[in-house]
C-alpha cells in the first residue's frame, strides 16, 4: 500500500467532528426562507393568466379529437387484422377452398395486412402527437 492509500484510509476511518445536520421538513424550510412580514398564504398570489387557460382549453379539445381518432384507427386495425375471430383476415383464413372468400383471401390478404400495418403506424404517430399535446397543455412554457 502506498502512502496515499494509507492517508485516504486514515481519513475515511477517522471519526467526524461535525454533528449530523438536523433534518428540516420542506414546509419548515419554506417558512424559514420567507421574509418576516410575509405569510406563507400570501407568497403565491399571482393571478392565473387567461391566455394559459385558453391554451389549455384548446389543447384539451385537440387531445379529445386525437384520442377519438386513435380509438377509431385502432378499431379498424382490429377489424382488418385483429386476433379475434371477427377480423377480416381471420374470416378469410377460415374460408372453404372453393368459395368466393378463398378468392378474396388469395388476392386481397396482403392488401388487408398492409392496410392494417399502415393504420397501426398512423395510430402510433397520432399517439406521439397526443403525448406532445398533453405535455404542452400541462406546461406553462407557451405563455
């Protein structure tokens, strides 16, 4: 062990001379930081900005519209290529070999899957916009 390691270990093992700091709650620390004549109730007396309220309302309407579109798109994806027995691809896969549905399966199955994939991609993009709109609504950075 070299001299620096010994010195470091000696410092780490040495008892501390300072008493541990007293833990102070958030409310007590807040009250200690105020001026003597300021009461905690009067500290945050800034009125709401009406433009922020208008923006929040607009973002709320946008969020509702985006959510309804996402629900509709996901419904179509489930209808086209869902896991349940009622989806188009599930119905086509159960069709008899000599039926019209078998002809539809041979010629249109790829289109149905591709359409479901594109709609699923659209739904995920809309979810990103929904998340961005939610974050903008909840923040006060815009105004």
